């Protein structure tokens, strides 16, 4: 075990997202929320973090509809990708399908 | 720190489906740069190469070592730089520092890629690797998609109606093709009209085909030398007087700055401050127009326009050949092409040739003394170089 570990690594963030639950990190130093997770608080760089469940609510700040997709994802086209400002503050990039799932389940 | 000069430059044609390999292309560009510097390969003490996708396009890693051996610069230290589309400028910036420090007197730097050989589907997949593979790519984000999102955000944040913004963007592409058609080393040689841009196929809303640069194959290289060494080699040295580089995390993490890219604000300030110049001192700029909206976003952070007003430079001719700040007289990534590892070095080559009066007459800017390059990689590596005519 390393002496400095991720509070919330991709594996657990992603497993939670698959259950339509969006996790973030609340900073005990500055009070801000980081999502998607990082090793330290995005706002203040502090490492004093708690995992928190986010509301899944927010505002779509921008989007694109992609007709040309990466190899292996052709059947998904057109893909609607959105950038969302979560009500807790962070911005995240999500597929529209995940956005809908979050809103239905939370 | 010592002054560092660019002595000679080399540049292969940019094209679709080059017949030559990634190693051959870089070797040809490097040898042209060496010969035009009145040097031999054995005079080169180190090599710095931007190469991003040789592994995927040709199954070729370590392009730099093979290229050094190909040209006869046997056993020199050769290093590869990977910062997506900014790789070539990253390589030049590091080469600059090795010479400025006094460690080497004469080195070569540049870049190469053969991305068109992958085809559009694999090409799109590999370019998407320069977003966050776990937190962004699963959403379906592609590299054009990221700029599609920035474009919509630009329209909302600055209150520029999308129809007006799209027309400004079309003018960016029209100008790139207008000058790119004359660049003999460029990839696309056709003019386009605003109507053609606005009726081209939708790639990722609101970006259409002619808002996007092509996939390209090609290489570019420059020889860098200390001021003392350069004086013996050329009467026309071009000095690198300012360098900047900065990086950012995921697009979404740049929330308070978007659609501008925070790394550009930081990088270009480093370069301007180091050179002791201001944006209004720049006579010519080669900037990273991977997408038409990217040009409009870039000119604002580079200090050529107020935020939200970048597109006006193309509307009123200020970015044109006789305008206040001629931009992308090479044709830019849009028309000249974008072999990603080569792009930063290609920008430098073209400004050096502009200063030497050595480009095609139709795109020659008069009396270029100070030039700026701007290169963007992925979610936000930016490199900037200030070049100054040394004679």
C-alpha cells in the first residue's frame, strides 16, 4: 500500500456511476467539491477530502452532437455529449444517456 | 542564458497518404535543415522530435533514434516529445533550452506524423486519446467534439449569436484556403467560399467539414545554434527570443475560463515577457487553427482581440495579409495540413521563411521582424515561441 492513496480512484467512481450514483470529493479545508475526482482538491490543492454523493442535478452549459465517431463506436452515432455545471459547482463531461439515468434515479 | 538562433529549416510536402514512412519523412526534413545550414549531420549534437502517433499509424515507436541513424548523426542523444498536437513546439522549446544553457552548440528539432494513413475512424479514435481517457472519452467525446462544445459555449458566454459566429468561422477557413492554395508544401490547394463552408457536412455540431483541418502526413525540422555558432553559418539568423509552455487538466476542470484555454494565457505571457514584447509588436502569427473556432479563441488569449471579438479580425481584414496582424499565411492547419507532431515546427519554418522573403509571392508579408507561433495539444498543452529577425 502506498503512503498516499486516492480517496476516490476511477474504479470506484465508475462503479458508482454504473449504479446511477455520481460521487465527488468534498474538501474539508475549503469546502469546495471536486468531480470527477482527483488526487487533491481541484480548488485549493488540499488532500483533506471526503467522498460525497452528488445530487446529479445541474445545468447543461454546452453540448455537441457528433456524427463522426471513433473507431469501434460507429453504432452510437450520432452521439450527444454534454458539459454540465453540477449544482455543487464542478463541471463534468457526460454522455446524454448518463445524464438521463442520473436524473431518473436520484 | 545564451542567445539561440534558427539557422536552417527543412519541410517536406504535407499530404494525404504519403508514400514515405514516418522515419523517412523526418529524415528528409532534417537533412534539408542541416544542408541549408551549411552543416553536415556529424555537426548535430542532439535531436529533439515531436512524434505522436507513429506507433498507431505505422507501428513505429522511437522515430527519433532511427531518424538520427538514417541521416548519419550516429549515436547522438535523440529524444521524443509527446504533447499531442503541440509536440513539435515542445521539442523546439527543449532544444532551445539545451543550446541556451550552453550544453550544446548545434542541435536539430522538429516533428513528424503520418496520421492520414490511419483513416478517419482510427484517426478519430487516436486523436480522442488526448482527452481524458477515463473521465471524458467514455461520454463519446472526440477531439472535434471538444471544440464543438467550446463553440456553443463561446456563443452563449460572449453573446455572439451562433449564426454570426458560424459566419466568422467560415471566414477563417476561407482565408486559410486563400493563402494555403499558394503554399507549394501545403496539402489542400483549393479556395473555398463562405457558402461552401456553411453547406459542408456536419462533423460535430456546430462544426462542419470545412471548419476542420484534414488528417495529414509530413515533417518539418529546424537547426538551432548558439549565437556564436550561428554567425559563422548564416547571414540571416532568426532568434528565438521568447518561449512559453503551460498545461491544463481536463476541459471540464477549466470551467471558469472556458471557452478560452487557461494554458494559453500563461504560456503566451511567458513568451511575451521573455522577449520583452507586447502583442502589438507582432508582425505575423502562425496559430493553431485545428478548427475554425480554435483560431477565434486563440487570437483573444494571444492579445490580438478582446474576448468575444476574435472573429472580427477576419470580418474586417485585420488578420489578412495587409492587416494589423496577418495570421496563418501558410494556410494554417486547415489548408496547409496538420501532421500533428510536425505542426509546431512547420509554423516556425514558415515564419523563418517569411522573414527571409522566401515564401511564394502571393502570401509574402512585407517587412516581418517579429513572429509568434501558437501550438495547442489536447485538453490544453500550449506552447508559444517568439521569433525575431536577426539581421
